[in-house]
C-alpha cells in the first residue's frame, strides 16, 4: 500500500506543477527557473519564446511530439483538451 500511495503522490506532484503553456511537467525541465509557471521551452523568463503561437499551434506541436514518442491516444486527447485550460490559453 505504501508504494501505491507514493506513486499517487508522485503523479499528483507532476500534475499540479505543469507548464501553463505546453503542459509539460516542470520536474522534467532541467533549465526551469524556479518560481516560474512556464517551462524553459515556452518562456525565457522575460517573454514567451513563440509569442505569435496560438492555442491551435500549441495543440498541433504537442500532439506531434506525443505521436513521435508513441504515446497512447487517450493521453494525446487528454493533453489536447487540457491545453485550453492552462493559464496562457484560458479565456477569462
């Protein structure tokens, strides 16, 4: 049971600390600037790297990356839908 709870805690930590632009878990970003809600691939600390990018562009980019990594279709759909809920793309 202890291993199961540890696994849940690990995945929960990844889920709540995702880049608010591309949804990548920040724990995998080796160049992440602490305190920033965006990964180093999306934001350089001053501004977005691809400032003209739209939500549709990001969805295509992330889907292409997930396809190249042979991710399951359920994960690709989940991330595709989740992107619209992130801070960069959310419409208030």
